[in-house]
C-alpha cells in the first residue's frame, strides 16, 4: 500500500509572497497553520518530514513556494536526497 501526504512548502519563512499565496489558498492568516507547514531550507524540510517517512509514508507531494523555479527544484531535490538516505 502506498501512503502519501501533500503539502505546500514555503522555502523562506520571511518570504511574504509565499505566505501571502498560502493565505489566499486557505483563506486564513499564515500564522494559524505555520506550525503545520514545513518552511525553510532543505534541512528544515527533512526535519519536518522525517517522522512521516519513518512511519511509512512513501509518497510526498510537495508544492514548493520559492523565489524561482530553479531554487525550488534544488531545495526539494536536496531534501529528497536526505529523506531517501
């Protein structure tokens, strides 16, 4: 059985555009769900998802919200490599 989770991932907690995007998506202030959202560089993303992976989640559907597509790909790829190890 495949178990998965889907999450929006702001790459920079000070990025008001990412927080604003998420506020518009969910219709509530970002602060209300910030503790349930992985935010930051690859190391923070790994730290957030490690318990899920250790519990058996095999599919992560991440929607990065970063300054540009290249940064998003690089950060998520680095986090994936760490989670795969």
